[in-house]
């Protein structure tokens, strides 16, 4: 339609009674008029149609629409409009009161001042006396003031409530620097936060920011129950997906000292960890100074996670580390206690000490100068770590000493080394060939192939592994793959059965084995706790031990440390709570990045590892001598003695980093904890 025709349409409708759209001169019926009345005014017509539609709205509807629009503008707009409305009512009424007063001043300025004073005194309820009209006007002013004050208080309360609700949603940004950021929510969260709170690496107040896709009040309630009192450490929770850059900005990762990306409970969610690391790299930048520590459960995502995190980040493979810990405990029963002690901030752990007085001295001289801490290595200026170096290695000016101590401030140097007894020194007897070993594996999960493969590389040729597990497809596939991988070094035999049934557990006769390994099923959201089956298996295993009378060393993997406390007691059993140990390891590395290389070497099959050796290898047993004597004997044999384990003391008798002057009676069954070549 041409522009001139569009201008004529309204005119034609008004002139031609009943002329419909596009039907000039045609008579319209009542139905046509009704249809036009309800037809939207903006369907291809001119603005005149819209203006007529607006004229159809009543004044009350427009007023309600204006009020609704005003309410959506926030508390400030409401308070402003309320003040204007109140003044529009109070000032005219106050003016009437002043002008009708018989004692009103004669001048205009005095009357305006009286109106101002009367406006400011509207909180009086019926304070005026005189004619009824004055009293009524005074009460009216008081009621107006009452409505205004009550409404103002309500608006302020509502505004504060809305702000508190917004804060409880966890969307406010944290404006901190030098804090620690934890991304994600998994089984490691209580362990990580508890250890960060317990860390004594500094004396100042610390901030920990947690970002997870959970409600902020729910996170705070869970942390209060699991972490407890935090002292000078504040934990700030924020709600949002760590993979969302907008949500990630709420915890200010670019200004943080360290960022921990927790693994998800389901290994299928490792892709989300990779995406979180990509989002973090975009927020911080590839050359950002922030230390990043992350972990994945499935090694198939390890390469992608390390690429996403960048060259300066640390990404841990949970399954591989758990398998290493299990195999270490199989080879060295009781070693899990040492791992927990070194990883837990509540005890003695690794620290680095920079002391100018050590420059130019040998590692042996530096170790003997530490009376209450144990020197175990050197951190060179380029960041590399030499664990248990040769005793004659000199310390350069930019080197730091790696020690085991209660905290970083506990190490102090002594000018005179603690004396030792040379008459108590002994030497380890020459090694004897190891015989083939028999290992019983109860249960199967995704870490079982790693355990079996690493076990085959650590046991003598001719050893055997008997697997008792249900004949599921994934189990049979994994056993075939392990059999092909280990070749002729170790025999793998599958015994179909359910380890939670007593008949199945008793069939292999555990007394005929050197070690028993118990693995629970993989954790699956929505399924039963994997530790439930492990606890039932342990009950049957304990019953079989009582009947046989022989205590076979057992290594049990668990996912929840609380279940370890209720597990049936098995003498000499090692409990490896992989989730907790990974959380402890992530926390240690977040506080000291040099520890990545330290634990990588300690958990490797070769190089320097943690070992439990008989005390008779270092000192004469059956007599009393100091721990300095043990340390000196271990140093002569190329090892670092870091503690001991007493078989006669309660609570496993483990003590890490005793003072060099500590004197005790050494029993023939005592063990010395050393870091030595494997």
C-alpha cells in the first residue's frame, strides 16, 4: 500500500460506516466490528491504530502499570517516589495549618519557616489543639508520617533482604589477592580444605575461595560439619560452574597464589576438568604467576589436561598414583602409615630451607647440622630436586635444603653436630635372592590392571597373581590384557566368584599367599558405596584368618577415610584411602611446588624410595642408643634415615623425624624408615 493510501485508511473508516479494512464502501456487520475490536492494532497498520489502542486503557490501568514499572527499578527509586508523594501531601496540609493559625506571623518568610517546622514535626500524633479541623489535620499529618516511616522501613528491610539473598546465591565477586582457589566439589574437598587450614607455612591470615556448582548455604553447612573451626583462615564459597569464565571471575583466580582443580567423583567427568583448565588458562593467561594443581582419574585424559593447564601446572593421575601406593604397601607392609605422616600437615612433612650459612658446605655437613629436622635432599636454583644426593655434594649459593620438619620455622642449625656412638654401628647383610611370591587379589576395578602390571615389575620372576572377581565383561577383558602385558614374568589366574561371599573367599585358602589385596568396585553416582563390599569382604577375610591362625599381610583400598575407622581389625593390614591421599598430595604440592618431583621419585619403581628396613641393618639391637647413631649408619650406607617403627609400641609405633638426640632401646623387630635407592 502506498504512503498516501495509508494516510487515508483511518479517514475512510470514520466516514464510511462499517467500511472494513481493504473493503471501501462495503457495509460492516456487528461481527466484523467485534473482530476489529479484538484484533491487535500493530498488524501492518499505521501508528494511528496504536494510539487508539492506548486510548482504550483506563486511567487506573495506566496507573497500575506505572506503579509496576516503578517497583522494578529498585529500592532507591521507590524511596525517592515515596519521599516526593509524602512531601506533596505534607507541605500543602502544613501550609493550611500555618495560614489558618490565629497566631501565625504576618510576614511571608516567617510563615514559610513555620510551614517548614510543621513539616519536620509530622511525627506528632494529634499534637495540635483547637478547633476540630486543626486536630483532624494534625492527625492526618501524623498518619501520613506513620505510613511514610513504616513504608520506608519496609523498603529498607526488603532491600537488605534482597541483598542478603543475592549474597547467599554466591554470585558476589571476591576481591582478594594471594588467596587459594579451589575449583569443583568432590570427595577430596574436606581433606583439601582441612589441610589448607592446618598448614603452618605462614603466620598471616589466609583466604580460601571455593567455586562449585552447588548452593552456597549447602556448601557452607557441609564444610562446617567436615572441616570445623578454621581459626585465622576464612573459607568463602561461591556458586557457579568452574567451566564458565563469568563464574570463574567470582573467585579472582588471576590474583590467587594457587588454584586447585579437584577431580570429579566419576572418571567420565574428567572432560569437565579439562574444560575447567581451559577456562582457567583463558582467565589467568598462559604466563600468569598462578600455580595450578589438578588431578584426573582416567589416564586417557591426562595428556589433554596437561595441555590445557599449561607448562607450569601440575596434573596428577589419580589411578596411577593409587596403584603405586598399593604396590608399595604390598612390597613394604606398613608403608601406608609413613605416606600419611609425610602428606598430613598435622605431623612432619617436607619443607625447603634457605640458609646462607650452608653455602659451600657439603650435604653431609648440612644434614649433621640439623638437630631437630632431617635433611633428605637439595633443591637446586633451576628448580630440579636431588633426593638423597651423595654425601659429598656441595650446596651452591642459590640452592635450598630439603628437610622433613614440623614446619618451615622449626629447622635451626647447630654449630656442633649431635654425637653418635660408633660402637653401635652395623651394616646390612648381603642381599639374598628373592623367591617367587603368591599374591591374592580380591575384587576388580579400573585400577586393577595398573596394580597387576606394576606388581609384575616389582616381584621376582615366577610369581603368581590369583584374581577372585565376578566374571563380568570388563573384568575378563582387563585380566586378558594384564596377562598379555606381564608376559612370562608373572602368572595371572582368574577364579570366578563374588569376594563378598564367604564360600568364595575361603576357596583360595588365603594362608597359602604372601599378600592379599582387597579392591572395591568403581564408584558410580547413584550406586552403593564401594566400601560397603570391601567391608563385607574384610569380615570374611578376618574369619578365615582366625580359623587358619596365620596373619597374612593385607593391603586394602578404600574411598572414604571414615569407613577405615569401622573396618574389621586385621593385624598388619595397610589401608590405602586413595581419595584422601590424593587430596593430601595436592595440598602439599600447592604449598610447595618442588614436592612434585619429590613424590614422583618416591613413588617410582626405581630411584630413591621410601623403605622400611630392619633396625639391625643400622644399629646393634638389644641396646640403647640415640637416633643420631642410626642416621650416621644410614648415611654411610647411602640412605637417609627419617624415622623408625616400633613393633612393641601402641598405635603402630611410627615416629617420623625424631630429634637426633632422642635415645631409645632398639628391639630386634624394630624397623627404620629410610629414603634409599630401590
